C-alpha cells in the first residue's frame, strides 16, 4: 500500500504542484467586496478539483455570505467517515509594496512557493485533495471522506455556524481533520492539541467635533491620538501582564506537567530572534516563548491611525483616532465575556475630554484536542510513519473560530495536522509554503485514514 502511494505521488508530483499554483492565482480575499467574483471563481475551482480527485459529488453551496464547497467520497457507509475542513479565502495583501513578487503570481524560490494563501490555507487543504486522489486511484481507501471548504475563515466564519447547523446529516462524521497550522520544524514534527480563541475589536476615540489647527487649539483640547495611545499603553504593566480587571479570571492554568511537555520542544532563542530581526523578545514575565504563544492569553494592537498621514506636513489636531485590537484567548475564556471586558475597560478609563465607541469585529472560542483520542493517536502514528519520529504535542497560537461550533454541532473531536511552519509569513507580505512540506503532507495524510480505520 505505502509503495503504491509513493509511486503514484512521485509520478504525479509536478502536476500536484501546478494545480496548487493555479488555485493560488485566484485572489480570493473574503474581506474585500471587490473580490466577490474571485471568491465564486475559487469556489468553483475547488469543486472541480474535488470531482477530479475522485469525489462522487461536490457542490458549491450558498450561505448568507461567501459560499461553502462540499464534497464527498463514500466507499462504505459502515466504515468510519473523516470530515476534512479547510478554507479557500485568504487575507488581504497589504502592504503590497513589501512583497518581493506578486501576491497572486506564485513564485518558486529556494524550494518555497511565495503567494498569498500558499500556507494559509490553500496549499494545506489541497494536500487532502491530492491524498484522496492517491488513495482513490490506487484502490486503497479505508475511510469515507467528506470535505467542508469554506470562504469566510479569514473574516471570522460568520455564516458557517448556521450552515453546519442546517446540514448536520450531510456533514455527519467520526472525526474532523484540519490542516491549517504549523510544525515546529521538519526535523522536529509536532501536532497542535489546541488553538487559542479570539476577540477582535475596533475602537474609535473622538475629541472635538472637527479637525483643529494644532497651534491655535493645541494644549487646550484633548488630542484623541494621544488619549488612545495612553489608554492602550495602560493595558500592560511593567511585567507585560495584562492589567484589565477580570481578564485572567477564567484562564485554564496549565499544569507543571503540561508546561514541561511543551518546553521539550527544541528552541534556539538566538535563531528565533535573528529570523525576526529583533534584539530582544517581549512578553509576559515568568513564561517561555512557547508558553507565551500557546498557553497564555494575549492582547495585541493590530492597527492604529488618525490625523494626517499623507505626504508632507499638516499641523492638525485630529478629531478622531482609531485602533484595531485583538485578544487571543485560552481554554475556559469566553469571546463574548472578554469582548465586554475589553470594551467596558476602554470606556471606563477614557477621560471626559473624549468619547469612546467600540465594537466587536469577530471572535471565536479556544479549543483543546485530547491526546488520548482515537483521532489524535491516528495522526501521531501517521506523522511518526513518514517523519521517522513521534510528533511533539503543542498548543497553536492562532485561532480557527469555527472549531468549537463544529464539535458542538457534529459531536466529534477535531484533529489538527498542519504542515506549515511558523515562519511562513501568514497574514504578512511574502507568505510562503515549502514544497517539501506540501509533498510531505500528501504523503502523510493517507496514513491517517489507514490508522483511523484500524
């Protein structure tokens, strides 16, 4: 069986790569209304690829927003069913001037594919499409496979919850498999056992009823940018601990055993800093880098603006200032509760010289996968088979908002089997995905199905 898989992949690997590159050429940016037609085009391309890979049926299904692509290959209703979740939408490309090549003109350099969506998540979900093709073409399928590929993950999956609730029978399965995360490295494979949740808000601070002359009014009227900067700065203390009352109340504190297991992961701090171009790391005192990005919640400023930012000078005291702020949440924290805490805190600390408006953009709950589950054990064994060593269980720093909804509605556990790397520049200019990782994922996935069926 394994020899058949290897031979088929080797024979078709160039085509597998070119098909992925074709998908990356479609600018499926879910956040931008001008890309609505591209979203439909990409959904149709995903449907076509599922049918070509061997799905008995595949269709583009409408939601209140961008459509979902569903596909299935049912070999025997009595066998276990694996639901593969992924997303075909991608992040905006700004700032475009920092890209070394066109975001939607896939460029191969040093064994890496540079393009928006290469690692997040087109290249990763497409591994599953090609794994299906391999198993189907070699007559070695051991599970039924369903695909749920959505188009709104990058905007918080607002319409996927209702879609899943309305199609429970269609999506019925025994495990959910997701490749939208990263390995520690190719030498030290890992599997995520959890994802952090998210609360993403936008804040607007208003001072005077119009922009003012900074000479005539400066020193007499509050500057919203200054006030907003002070408000944001007050959210962390000298130990980089979040100061907002109630923020940590529900945090599930990791046990000493969990922390020890997490810190077994190989880590070279100098290499980490060099790769990022920084001379010192910043974070909550008392925790290692892996702990800060996995088991601890965070509060980050994602964008801040106001006043005059054009060319040259304009001495203005602005009427408004804005910020986008995100909190990453850990198990037991609730998106709704943290959002209320954040908004109420910012309003409470604002001086009377300004007014504050704030609203939730999107959010998602944190998620944990039990390492003793059948799905995790199958994934661990699959990775060990192709990498030659057992994966280290780690907590992912990112968020996949739909996870808790999928488990709640379908009643099954989720397994994360990502093949990306932390330095793939997700959400940044020059996003990339190593071709070696892409091929390794295609090689590994069939073993997951084999071991899960056993």
